[in-house]
C-alpha cells in the first residue's frame, strides 16, 4: 500500500447516491483524493470542495458569497474563511474600465473693416481685417468608476428542527434490516446538518446516514466494520490483517 493509503482508514466501497446535477466531471482529471472516503478542500479554489467516495473525487461549489472552511469542512460566509494558500475567485475580478470625456471649445470673432475718405481728394485705402488667434479650452477629464453591491444573503426562517433520533426498536444488534424497517424513513426524524456528508445513525453503530442534497438515506457498513462518529466513515473492527488479505 502507498504512503497515502497508510494514513487513511482502509474501507470497502460504500453504496453512495450522487446527484449528477452537482458534479463537475471536467474537474476530476487532475485531482487526487487524500483518503478513500471523506470531504476535503479543493487544492486550488477556495470556493470549491471535494467529496471522495472510494478514491473517486467529485467537485462541488459553495453558494454565492460563501467559501469552504478547511477545519469545519463546510461552506461558510466568505468573511469567516481564510483561503491561504487557496485562491479566492472573488479576488480575481478584472480592473474597472475608466471613461474619459474631453470637450473642446473654439471661438472666432467677426472681422473688422475701416474705410477713410479725405476731401477734396478721395482716397480709398485697402480694407484691414484682423482675425485674432482662436482660443481653445480643454476641461479636466472626468472619470467614472463602477460600483458593485454584493447580493444579500438570505437565511430561511421558521424551520422546525427534528429530533435526529430514530424511533425505539427491539431488533437484534446485528439484524440491520429489522432496524431499518422499524425506524423507517430517516426523512421523518433526521435533519441533514450539511448538504452532503455521512453522519451517525443512533439505532446502530453499523448503520450511518448519508445526506445527498439535504436528503437523508440509511446506509450499511460492510461486514466487520462500524461507523466512526469521529472520522465519519466506516472503519475496520475485524482481526488485524484480515482486510489486507481481502484486498489481494
């Protein structure tokens, strides 16, 4: 196993339902999952993050005016997130184009003619015409800068919080199908804390809740695995080395 794998918990594939509407397939080519399962920062873009399922990364984009927080592993308002060394795309806006207006005014006065007639001799001198130099006035240029007002962030109100605890059951601990049938659809008792992710199932440590676009689904861990509330993935609980033999 590689050095990267040794730092991750070994897991078998978990059945995941991904809404293709939120996938950006063109982003996958140059990305690599740090671990087989989990939510991770995008290496370059602060407004995006990756969800890795069996070493396959899927890229998602935070809502407008939000960025991905590396420690909390969720999208938060931009002013609460430090992006370094990732890039904040909002800081890459093109420069504002300046508009300059120049007005030129030219004034030309009317010509003046003088005629003199003496007596008794009549003398008609040649007319004299005086044309002053034109006066040009150039006003100072006027610069107008565009102002951008960010869109307001809307927070839904009046939402009823569910208990996030399944109904009680008398099923055997290993009878996962019985537990799923008795506790029913998690949509009636579980609110997803994030749009996507894995969360503990209070009915059994071998079950977990998979949130897909705010919709909760019940999933099973593989044999000899249980769900870790700390790591938010199924971890190996069998004998040491058994999972290595299974991978060969």
